[in-house]
């Protein structure tokens, strides 16, 4: 699946992912880097920390064409369970 995601992005597709993307490999072992399976390089960021929360919030501020997500206005998106902090990789976009 990770190869399919990479190919989709290379073809111009937009991907929105949840916390802990590809954190287990095909054998069920946890990856040292999350997102795993080479997706950290594709997304240009890796997980810095993850913590349980009662109410996760992501603030959306579209500033460039968003690959089909233009219908999302600026504002918060709420979720439950976990909040993940990411750190950009060197050269990440």
C-alpha cells in the first residue's frame, strides 16, 4: 500500500493521513520512524510525539490550491483519541 500511496502522490495526487501512518510493517513490527515504509520522506515530516487527548484539534488555513480540498474553509477540524506532533525533515516541503 505504501508504494501505491507514493505512486499516487508522484502522479499529482493529494493525500491526507491520520496519526501513526504506517507505524507497523507487514509483519506487525513497529517502525523506528513514523510514518513508516518510506512515507516520512514522501510527506517531508516524521512523528515527534504522540499523546492521548480527549479532543484533538487541527487548525486548517488553506493558502495554496489544496488538491481537491478547496471546499474546506479555514477553521478547526476535531477528532478523538490522539494528537500527533510532527517535525519537518531536512529538505521537506
